[in-house]
């Protein structure tokens, strides 16, 4: 399977040379194909369930592991709508947004994805799926023909509806089995993420 070869090559290269998001290597698979991957993610820093008031969101930590391990670029979906909100009001607001199918705007422009063949998509589970602002970006990008790898952080729901919702948003993409990890485990969870990447 091509993706397996690509990620195996990325991991092998890391072990011999090391790489990170700031200093990416040109990674090639065993069939000499460049790995062109990007991690698209949303993550909410601040007051949250189980982890308290965090400076870096749980999903961002996982996104950073993926980039560090594979050399993938990143696009962070940013909104200031939830800045400074306490957990309970945020829960209420997110529930209303999801029920109404709102599409809150994100900062900046949608990324140009033409050069990528592999797209990791990650976010927290909010009320059983990804936060609505992620669906705003989904509306604006085209992943036809690309390999799409969903992941979540959560506090009990696992992948919830995220993989199915990504498939609905991108019916012409090759959406793989997803990966999930508890939000309160991510700070000690790099080995788990690495093991998952090796299994792809
Ligand atoms: C508005 C909101 C809704 C949430 N809904 C769920 C949920 O339905 N299921 C779940 O397991 N965790 C839920 N959580 C917990 C988050 O998914 C979890 O803390 C996640 O790791 C946060 O990631 P982040 O720091 O990257 O935003 C919710 C958290 C918030 C703030």
C-alpha cells in the first residue's frame, strides 16, 4: 500500500537524520515518490474538560507530533470566536452551533492543497463530531483523489461521527480509518501517535 511505504520511509528517515516541522526533509518512499502531506487541524486552547486551563490545545499537540514524525506541513484552522470562554458557556455555544449547522468563519484564506496527496484532518470531538468551524473549511477545500486521514482528541467519544462526516464532506477522497486519543493523554502520548503512524 503506497501510504504505508510513504510513512515507513518518513519514519526511517527520521530515525537516521531527524526532522521537524520547521526543518523538513524531502521525504521519499521506497518507490521514490515524495511524501506530500499536510496536517489540517483545529484546537482550542484555554479552559477545557479534564485538563484545566491549557496554553496549547490537545489536538495541536497531536498535530505537532505528526509533523515532527512525518515532516508534514500544517494548516491550523483559527477562529477567535471562543477566545477566553469558560468551559460550560463554550459547551452551550457549541451545542447551539451544531444544532443550527452554523459555519463560523475562520481567519485568513483556505490553504492551496494542490501539491499534497495526503491530508491529515484533526480536531477535538465537540458534541459528537468536529467543531463547526472545521466544516466551514471543508466547504472551501477540494480533496478529490487525495488520501485523507482523520484523527480526534476527545474525552470518551473516540472518533464519534468524525470519519463519517469527513467522508460525507469529501466523497471523492480516499478516507482512511481514523485515529483517536484522549485529550488528557496527549502530553505523554507521542509513542502512541508514532505507533499509529507506523501502522498506516
Ligand atoms: C464544546 C466542547 C464539546 C465537547 N464535546 C465532547 C464530546 O462530545 N465527546 C467527547 O469525548 N469529548 C468532548 N469534549 C472534550 C474534547 O473533545 C477534548 O477535551 C479535546 O481533547 C479537546 O481538544 P483541543 O484542546 O484540541 O480543543 C468537548 C469539549 C468541548 C470544549
